[in-house]
C-alpha cells in the first residue's frame, strides 16, 4: 500500500493518494493521538476543519514544513483560525505566510494556545483533498523579513551556491564533496552554502564559504545568487518556495515528492532536476550538471 501511495504522489495523481490515505485513516482512527516519535505521529483523525480553531503541528523536517506551507491559505479559507507550531528556525518565515494567524516555536511540552482540531502539516493536503491546481505553484509563497545588512555576491561571473551534505535521514542523498570540484568550470564562482563545511572540503571543491547563520539570511543569499546546486534537502525547498533558480541532484530511488522522470517538478517550477540513472552513480550526474553549468555561464557572459 505504501508503494501505491508513493507511485500516486510521484505521478501527481492526488485523488488516488488521498483515497489511500482515507483507507489508512479508517484503520488508524481509534488509537490515541500523539503516540510514537513525533515525525511518525498521525495527528488528524478526520475531524471537520470548517469554522474551527486549527493547530498545525510541524513534526517532520524543515523542508517538509516549507513545502507544505503553501496549504495554509486554503486551510485558513475553511478554518476560523490557523496557528502553526513550527521549528524555531522557520518562525520568521512561517509568521509571514499567508493564511497563518499565529506562529509558535515547537518544543517538547504543550502548545501555548487554544485549539479545537490539530493536524500535522503534511496531513493538511489530504484533509483538504487538494488537487493539482492547489499543489502547483503559480507564484512564490514565502516572503523574507528585511535585513539591516544586505547580502550580496560578485555579479561579474555566474555565482553558484552548493549544498552536498544531508541530515541523518537517507544518506543516499549526499554527494562526496570531492566530486564537486568538476563544477569549477570557467566563468563560474562556487560558493558553499553547506553549514559547518570542513575547510579541506572547500579546498577540494574550490569554493568559498558563504554559509549563513540562519534560514532567513540563507533565503536572502539564494535570492542574490544566480543559481543554487543542491542535493535533496531543505535548501531545495527554500529556493523553490522563494521562486529562486536551483538544480536539485536526486539519487535513483528519489523521495515521493519528486517525479519518477523528467527535469521539472509540479511543486516548484523554478527547480530543475538531475537524477541518477544507476543507483549510486553520482559521477554521471555531476558530468551532466557540469555541462549544463558551462552552457549557463556562457549564456550569462553573452548577455553581459
């Protein structure tokens, strides 16, 4: 059944995916809420959301929260109010998101707010039974708080940000940093967006370190760069939700949110996808990206 759901989501067949969720919900409706590790918890039990005070819990990853914030306005169109209990680093973005009445920092205790219905943020599209038109992103849906000190990069050459490491979940997504030295092509300046990247990795790649202390600053930097090249991690979602150009490098058995084929995503029009054709073969992916990068840099030079 899980494979059927993944297949439906990759194909953009959301009606089928929600039907599978409905069958799961019928089985899971009776156990008590909030059991097990947070990121595995099922929160919503099918309660109506219309005219209710709704608490949205963000128990998954940062990228998951960013991806599903697009559904806060459709949720608010039904609900009396929407409070989002989110990861601390995302608070400045969440509290500016259309449809959010209040944003609170997630912690291990009880949320400091009254609510009638609670739901995990990744359950919202199922609860709303959204279709392709609500998943598709006609315009960026995140806005950034103003910065007192502007973020800027050299505009003479193609400024490219790099992210190659991931968290503990699914290490197949990570790329050995030494492989990225092949992206040091003419007329391209490589900048590391990787938090706490070892100095030896930066030397191997030929990149300067411009990693940022917080997510809003990272967002401003993505807006200044010509392009970000990243693995499947939070940075891809931040770039996509802001409408910034990014190339996302995917392993052969990529996550359900990316299509099984093709280079574009319904979720994020500004992203271009590069994928392994054989499991574990990042070399072919990097070669393809390097060639595309040369073409992109030449295009900028002609325009300049």
